[in-house]
C-alpha cells in the first residue's frame, strides 16, 4: 500500500493554479477524545482546510506552546496511542479524500519502529510526516522507508537557518518545507512579520518545493498576509484554542469548522 504523497503534491499544485495559498490545519489526535479529535479534523477539512497535520501527542513537545501542550496533556491522560493517530488519519482521509500528515517528534517513531510506522501510515492513507526535531543528517533511514511507502518527509526551517543549511534541508525533504515564521514555540501572535517573508524568499532560492509558513497565524487577516508570500498557511494553536475555549465538544468542533471557513477566505484574499 502506497501513501498519498502525490495527493499532497497535487493539492498544493491545485491551490497554486487557483492563484492562492493552501490552508493547512493542525490538530492533535486524541483531543478532546479520540472520536472527538477525528470529528475535529473532519470539521477543519469540511470548513475549508486543504490539508491537515494530525499531531502525535508528546510529553515533551519542544516546538509547541502552552495551548498545544494543554491539548497534548489531555490526549495523553486520555490514553491516546499511535494506533489512535493512525485511526484518525484513516477516518479523516476516507471521509474527505484530502491529504493528512502526521506531525511528530522523532522519539515515538524510533521506539515504535521506522518500518512499522511508515507502513501503517501509508496503509491508513497518510500523505507523510512533519518531523521538527529530526536532523537531516540523521534522517536517511526514515527517508528510505518514507520513499518506499509513498510518504512525504517535511522538514522545518527557521529564520536562524543559514542559506547553506536551507539548501541541505530542502534537498532532503519532500511535499513541502515548513517555514517557522519566528524563533520560538507555537502560539497565536499579533503579527507574523517580515522574518517569515525573508525566510520564504531564502528557502525558495534553494528549491521548487512549496514553502508553507506556520507559527503565529490565528485569523483571516494574518492568513491573507502570509498567503501573499507563501505557498501554504499553517494554523494550529488557533484551532486548538477554539476547542479548549468551547463549552462542550460539539461547540468546539463547530468552532473549528467556522475558523477553517474564515481562514479559507483569508488565503483566497476574501477576508
């Protein structure tokens, strides 16, 4: 069974052909429950997200700010397992036909087994993995298995990345490049800023792979700003906050759907 890297590539190309950025949503698996998390992912896609990153909850999420850490803690206390992450990917993809990636730190994959993880992700219909803490120079084993199973390998670049380092990272990655707009952790910000635009420009100088910007986008106006210079706009904490702030799970899921619709207007210049 081959994964859906081609679906991801086609989805990003289709957005570009429409003269817009793709909208990429992030939600952790198992939050608020496994079933509720699946419904939230489907709601983000139904609302207008082109792609979803499903987070694999981790006890020490170094890239994630307090909002996502809170959601991860709820999921972990609920007993979420890698099997639940795979189920989330499978059911969301089957329901929507859209590309689903997993965002995870390296340690859970290493413990689970690279071959087993990639095979199961491909079988679930996954499109690939975002690996924020896997150094490119240590990624050969992962990339071998990801390529074998038709999965994208998305690496993260940051404003601190030197040009030579950017070239090394983009040469090894596939699907898209995740450009972290700011130094620091995830979370909503008042401004996404010039650092992100400069990083996209420098990254594009090294690759034809789409460059998508995350960390800080929370509303349609910011999505429109980032869409002006990036191939994709990644939104995570704002979706999770809708779930955390809602009076119940059903209201949270509707909040996710509404935010996706609002952000989808932003990436289309309709905000």
